[in-house]
C-alpha cells in the first residue's frame, strides 16, 4: 500500500515519498508532509535555482541556501524566484 500524506502544498491527501530524502529530522518532516508530486516540483525548482544562481551544490553555502529554499517551498510562503528569472517558453 502506498505511503499517503497530507501534502503541505496542496493541502490534500496524496501519495508520499517512498523513504525520507535525508537522514535527519527535516528529512522525516518532508517524508511525512510532502507528496511525490510536490517533491518532483521541488526537484525542478532546485535545478532552476542551481542554474540561475550558478550554485556549486557540493559547497556548504549552496547546500544551506537550498535547504532554506526547500523549507520555504514546502512549509513557508514558497521559494522565491531569482529577480531576473524568465521562465522557459513552452
């Protein structure tokens, strides 16, 4: 049976992740409150942030920034888009 969660973004019950994304309290919070759909949306947002800000994901600063953005994306007001960001045409 699928792991179901009350998704923090969509405010409805949805299929959750198969396992916590990180071995931490925050990873468990994500596991219990974020759906697979919201997680996939975060992955796309994270790619955009990495590219737009030209982040090097192995650096501590980039990791801290991404965790802050993830917290806002799932549990806050939403992750802010870069000021000059123009969405791809599609």
